[in-house]
C-alpha cells in the first residue's frame, strides 16, 4: 500500500469541521491569537447584529476567510463575496466597484485577515447601514508591519541577573526593527519604572514566540 502523508494541522482542522460541523483539536486562528488580541479591537459578534450602534465608529477585527466568490451584478460589473470567521462568529462581506478592485487579491479561502472598517449609512437610506472596508492586512504580516515597540512588563521581585541575561540573549538572536522597552513594577512600594533599550531592536514575531519560555513576563505592543 502507498504510504499516506500525515495531514497538516490545517488539513486536520478542516476535515474535523467538514465531518462534525465544528473544530475538535483546535482552531485555525490559534496561531494568530496574539495578533487578534493586540490589534483586533472588536469581535464579529460585537457588531454583527448591531450596525446602528457602531455607526461611524472604526472597527478592527480579524478572522479566517471560509468562503470566497467572484460574481457579476445584473449590469455585468464584478463584485466579491467573502465569509470571514473568528473564534466565535462569522460575517458575510460584499465588495463592489473600487473596493473590489482594491481588495480582490484578499478574497481567497483560507486567508487570515485583519480588517479595518467602518459602519456607515447606506446610500439613499436613512434606516439601513453597511460595513465599509478601509484596509485589509494579512494576519501573518501584522506583527512585523504594525509593531513599533514591545514593552516587557517585569516584577521587581522577579528581576534577576539570569532573567536579564536571558532577555539579552534572546534579543541578540532575534534582531529586527522593533524597539524593546521595559516596565518594572514594585508592587510593595507601588512604584513603576519605564525604560527603553537603546541597544536592542528585535524581530517581534520571533522574539515573542520565545519570550514565554524564559519566565513570567507580560508585554504590550505599540
């Protein structure tokens, strides 16, 4: 019998969803939890059924494209329809005219996207609203493109020479363009010291993928 290649994680999850209707061993977006948490401002469920409340407010949300179609209007003009899904809900989006031409290369099933949009009043309607897409980015590119500084949050009682040396080694091994900052907290005296490193700039994705292995360190992205 021919040897079967092992399924990739994505293939395994897709099969689970097709067979059972839901994911069992994880979620395709698990790899991008950090990007969703730090750069996504809303979840789809926050605004999906309440466009009026979010009128004229900026939206930034992420998700995976689960279906994508290129179609034609009755007047033979192209437009696109995609369904994007986050961890809890999904939303169908339609792109027409200039928006379709600008973003059609993102209309691909399996793409992971971060969408910047705004809810606006539909043309010639006082009671209906629509979601207007302003920009789309690929989630795998968000960290490196959008992160200007990583601020590490450290407790003074946990600040040892070994921890400092490990952070320094990690920064040297994962050089990049992102600045590194430190926020040291003394919970007993309720003091806080903020510092920026002038010696180290890191690759945010590679650095953050490994920072959890060297101690209890929180961080914020800016």
